[in-house]
């Protein structure tokens, strides 16, 4: 039973931390900045110096977003896993059993179906 609780902590913790850290919004900003960079490249009203300056600003923003996404994603994974590690050290659950369950085909199939259902329901609203 504690294995299922551990899986819930791992998955829910990751989802909540992704939301708290704003990782989805940051990833959509990557596409926005990329589109802006492409439009600057194709803009005939800008000379080469203006294009270069604009692209350097876009590159700086993209690098910053990469850093935030990489660190945020690692933290969103590490914090729930760290909590599970502490629970294992306290003798409340087995971390290897939790990981085995999260990597089982049954869990992956069920979570994939659930995620698709949630996405489809969200699009209908």
C-alpha cells in the first residue's frame, strides 16, 4: 500500500512543482521567442546590424529560459524523489518498489490514458 502512496507522492509532487515553477509557461515562451527571432530574420525593414542586435537579445532570453527549464525540471524531479528517499530511510516504503511500479507497463499505460483524457476534457471547455 505504501508503494502506491509513494507513486502518488512522486507523480503529484512532480506535477505540482512543474506548475509552481511555471515550467509550462516558460516552455511556451521558448516558442514565442523563437517565432520573434524568425520574424526578425525575415523582416526586410531591419538592416543587418539591427537583425544581429535583435537576435542576440532573443538568444540571451532563450539561454535564460533553457537554464530555468533545466534547473526547474531537475528540481521538480529531485524534490519528490528526495522525499521518497527520506521515507525509505525511515523504513516507511521501498524506493526501488516505487520506481519499479512507476516504470511498469501497466502504470505507464494507465497514466497515459488518464493524461490524454484530461487533455481532451480540458480542450472541450
